[in-house]
C-alpha cells in the first residue's frame, strides 16, 4: 500500500513537471513570437515613415508589401496619425496598392466579419472615391457595418452624403440611430442644410437630429429649429429649444420666451436654459416669472440663466424678497453655486460702504432664506450667522 | 553655429518617428523620449531650444511634466501636441506655459513650420 502511494506521488510529480515545463515552453514561444511581430511592425513603421519624410510616394516597397496584413495595418495607423498633404498622398498610395478596391469589394460582397473590417478600414482611409460604396453599406444588415460606414462618410466629410445618412437614420433602432447621429455631427456645418430639411419633414428621429444641430452650433439651422418649436412632438420641442441655446441668434429669443409658457415642464426647463445661453436682456422679466414655476427644474434653470444675462444677477438678488418661497429658494441656491454669495462674504470687510452694504444685505437675506450653513462652512463664526439672521449688525 | 536642439516627447512610435526624422531633415538636432518620467529627467538635466510635448504618455502626463519644468525654471519653449482637442485643454496648456498647441492628427510639414517660427533667430 505504501509502495503504491509512493508510485502515485512520483507519477503526480512527473506529470506536474511535464505540464509546467510545457507551459513554460509555450509561454516562451509566444513571447518570442510577439517580440518578432513587434519588431516586424516597427520595421514597417520606420520603412513607411522614411518614405513619408522623403516624399517617395511611388516607392516599390508599397507594391511589394501590398498584400501583407501587417504592412496594411501600419498604413492605416499612419492614416490615423497624420493630416494634410502627406495624408492625401498616403490615401493615393493605398489606392495604388489595391487596398481600397479590395476593401470596397469586401464591403459589398464579403461575409459579416469581412464587411465590418472593410468598413473600419475605409473609415480610416476616408477616400472620397469610396463614397458610393459607403452609401451602399448604410443599408447593410449588420448594424456595426452601417455605423462604420457612417463614420467613414463623416471622415470624408462631403455634404452630398448627408441625405443618404438621414434616409438610413430612419431605418435604425435607437442604439444605432444614436451612433449615426454621432457621425452626422462629424460632418459639422456640411450636415446643416439637409438636417434642417429633415427637421421639417416627418422623420422618426427628428429630436435626435435637432440635438445634433445644436451640437454643431451653426446658425443656419435656426429657421428649422424655430419651426420645430411649434411641433406637437414634445421631445422635438425640448431638443429644438435646447439646440437654439447653441445654434440660435437674438432672433430666436422671443420664440424661446414664448416657450416658457409651454404645457410641458421639460420644454419650459430647456427654454429657460436656452434663453440664458443667448444672454439676451429681454429674457430677464420672463425668467423672473419662471422662478415661480411649478416645476423645480424650470425654477432652477431660470435662476441659473439669470446669472448669465446682464441685469439678471440683480434680479436674482431681488428675488430673495419674492413672496413665493420656491422662487426665493431657487434664487438663493444659484446665488450660492454661482459664487456670488462667496464674493459677498468677502466684501463684508471692505472699507467702501458702497461695496460692504450691498454685500451685507445679500448675506443677511441668504441667511434668512435658510442658507446660514453655507457661510459657516465658508468660515463665518456661527454666532455672527445667528446675529445676521436676527436683524444684522455692522461687521468690521 | 551649432544646430538648434529639439526634444520630442511622444510615446506613439509613428508620430515620434515622423517628427524626429522630419526635424532632422530640416537641420535640427533631435532627442526623442517616449515616457513622461524620462522627459522630465532629460528636460531637467539638458538644455534644448524647443520641446514638442505629447499630453497622454505613460509615466507622467505632458501637462504635469510642463508644470514641473516651469516650477524648476526650465527656460525652453514648449509646444504641446495632443489628441485631446477640447477648448478647455488647450487653454489649460497655454495657461501652464505652453507657447503653442498642436492637435492630432497633424500635418508634419505644419509642425515643422511652427517649430521654425519659434526658433527664428536660433537657426538652422
């Protein structure tokens, strides 16, 4: 029995040794292979880099390694890293190597993985000549192919592809639509004309396009966004209002002010923010009224916008005497978060009564509005906070 | 007259290679490092006429390297090179003391032109 256990232990030890040794050998081989691949890649990086620096775009080496996957990978990396004339030359080189035609062929007729890979590569290359193939790929059955094709079209940046992108947009689920909208944003101002036209139609993703127009921030979208404010689609009104905060001019302000009376609080809240972004003094009386809105977000956004508009800060100070406690609270919260309360606390020790007295008035009102803890946290003695709460005193 | 010395701090091999070789071809003496900590050390111990400094690097971020050089009174002008292109990042880099900010991807010829402008009077 003891003998049997001994042989068993010897057997187990030997097996463990063989397994550990094999693993060590496999690891060493893999490490060596990785090192070899890295060296090979670095060789291609240096080789292509040298040709780029010398401007040797017709070098034979491009033909020689045309079908080498690693050489191609490095070419794509170069295209990702550089811009300008050198990039244009490299795009032409990839065309000459047959890379572009091979990828477009895969994009139209390859299997799923080949189509995804081809779309990714064409997004890196961004060759305007591939535009028809990429538009074709916008109807691919695989979402990732459609998304990469849209990204490629954005990288190329030619406005004539925008209409196709918007047609494709309506056929996407929400997740893919968001990614296509990202691509739309990538077009920048080249996307504005067609996107504005889309807003006036019956497209499924008009709120998403309105948002994208806001992000692009081109005032040429203003008319379409103003028109969208009249939509019965609440989501579109919200997005259009927000977008006008970025892509609007003073002309859009009266429309946004009117929106402060919308039935939906989300619309009113976005309108309040957008008016602040426009920094238009016409907004002050409207935003003051919005401080008494029934929805917290509207009150908060109106107060935050008043900080941005000339004359709005004084309106916020006065709102601390508002008969509505919700309006007082909204004003006080923003006076604190905007730094105005902290500045006023600093001014309490000023020698100039024209600075000190208004500061004192503001601090007292904020303390009475229940914001005493803020001043204590900022270093004001609790006793002084209590005194100011009960009628105030001269602080020197 | 000796060739102006440029330090290229960049961890992307492609970018580093292109900048180094193009600047060498334009007549500059180039030292390249690919790590923030190495960059800090080289910048503290050697003198350069100009530094091209990447923002995202292993070891130490470009902005941190720049802050430490400035705190130590290192006098060379620094051009930040970065794929982070937000307005706030550019402003922050300029406030810390960068003399210029180049966004990736960039035209190599444009970078060389900017370097030449910065080194007017130094040569080559």
